[in-house]
C-alpha cells in the first residue's frame, strides 16, 4: 500500500474517532488502559518500580498499584484526545483550554532573547503546541522524526495546523538560534533517558538520571530565558501552566555550569510531576543508563 493511501486512512480514522462523544471515548480508553495494564507485564513492572522508587515510604504497594492503573488509563486516552482535538473548532478553544502563570512567559519575552519553553511528557503533551499556537505567539517545537512516513506526515499536520513550526533535532542548532533571536518561543522536552555520552547525571526523584545536556548548552550559548511549561488535565478541560523562569547559573566552569543548569531544569520538571504524578509518562525507563553504566558520576 502506498504511503499516501496509508496517510489518508490514518487521517480518516482520526476524523471518525473524533466524532464519537467524549464520555464514550473516555470510558472506552479507560477500559483499554486497564486491559493494557493487565496484559503488559513488562511495562506494568517498569511503572510500579519507578513509582515505588520515586515516592518510597510515602506510597504503599496498594497505592503504587492504583497509580499504575491510572497512569495506563491516562496514556491510553491520548489517542482519543488527539482525535477529539483534531475536530475542535478554533472558536471553541477557550471552552476547553485555559492558561495559568502566563505572566511568567510575558516577563521572559520582554528580555528580547526569545524563550525556551521547557516541558515533559505530561498530561497530553501532543496538545501543548496547538494550545500555545492559539495564543498567537510564534513558536517552534523540537522533535524527533519518525521512520514511518505516513504517520510522520499526519503528526506534522496536526502539530503545525495552528502555526507551530516543527524543527527536527538533527541539524537544529542554527534554526533554534535564529528563532530565539527573533524573539520566538521554542519548546523542548527534557525528561527522557539518554546514553552516558549524551548527557550528565542529575538527581531525579532521589536517583541519578542521565539527562541530555544540550538544553543547558543552548541556554548558555544564547542566554534565552527558560520557562517550564506544562499541560495538565483537569476534568474535561486542559490547563497550560507556565512556571517562573529558571535562572541561568554561570560559574565560569563549563562542565559545572552544564551540570548545575541541567539539574535545575530537571528539578523544575520533577516539581510538576510530584503535583500530578499519574499524568507523567512513567512507562519510560528514565533511569536505564544508570543501570547499564558502571561509573555514574555522583550527584
């Protein structure tokens, strides 16, 4: 089957899925999430171990199991929410999306260096770029290209439909610099494990987690303010929350600065996850490199 045909089938499927009433899709996605949780022992174990390690004695085994089920249900709902939002009219945006802490973004923009919107796999992160674009701000998102071209084409269409520009990670440096220099907002994720040679070890929920140092390097080079930005579910609505700017630390030692700033960005992400732990992507093995690398640096 040709890529164009597959793309059209994906698009048709999403359009049809988005026509189903939200209460129906929510009930169905909850059922699928519980089914996935029960059937997928490997990922269920990853989630439960991550949650247990992260919250320690504050969470009983039963609490961990209950949260695990909620996490799987929330992840399963992402596809259905994307389909719903695909059919959402711009005039109805304010009925479902609201902003909190927008003044933090405004203050950062006044520095005329652009803004790096630091985010993570929280809530339904696929709706975040659409929400920010609705404000009228020029914004871009860093992303990793997919190998499956029909899905890549469709996701680009969804993410860019309201004016967001997607920047592939490979060769992104000059494009990011140019957009920040024009005072635009550039979004990036910083909550995934990387190999030891790509990052540095910082504390994340009490354990060393190898974290990409590229964000800190970018900020040290451009001076762009970093504003943690998250999208959270609240009932049938979504709240886009901007936290206060994370100050840039410069000691004169490049290695130390990379580590300190990466830690500060990671701590901002952790603070939001602690507020809404069942809305983060715990299925990801965030501490994988720690287990495979024989010499993690102490944090």
